[in-house]
C-alpha cells in the first residue's frame, strides 16, 4: 500500500495560535510546522459514520480521536483545569479500551482513547 500513515490533520480555527497553545498545554500535542508532533506507534482508525449517527454531535462533520495513556490522570488534570470531561462505562470494554470526550476551546469534539493493555 502506498499510504503509510496520517501526515497531518488540518482545520480552520478562529484563533490558531491560542488553539495550538491549548493542545500543547492540555494534551501535550505540539502542533507546529517547524517541529511536528511525532506520535507513538499504534493503531489509527479512519472510519466514516452514517450522516445520522449519534456517536458525536449532529452539527459536527468530524470528531478527532486521540490515543492516550494514563487516561485517569489526564481526566483529573483536564477537570482540574475546568474542562468538562464526559465518560460513560458503556463506551468501555476490555476489547476496545476506555474512552472520554472533551471539546477544545473552539467547540471541536475530541475523543480520548486509552487502548487495552497489551
């Protein structure tokens, strides 16, 4: 296959610099053309959903899923920073891992995914 991975995720923002800082400060994702974020090896899903899905908000065309480790600590840090974190035990399973959802300061939906332990 000629495609070897995701090279970037580009989207519009009202305040790109502030959003870059938020992603770096809150999630450790440095988004900078001069020093791109190099992610750890692991699975990446690219999955279209039906237009009427209720998996994420109907008024959003996309939801970014970020693979994380230490989900409980990350949730605690985000909540301590005043960020609303949604969890639901029904989302979690030993086969798929654990999930939490947040929104960035511009309202973009983010799903945090901790894959199951190897």
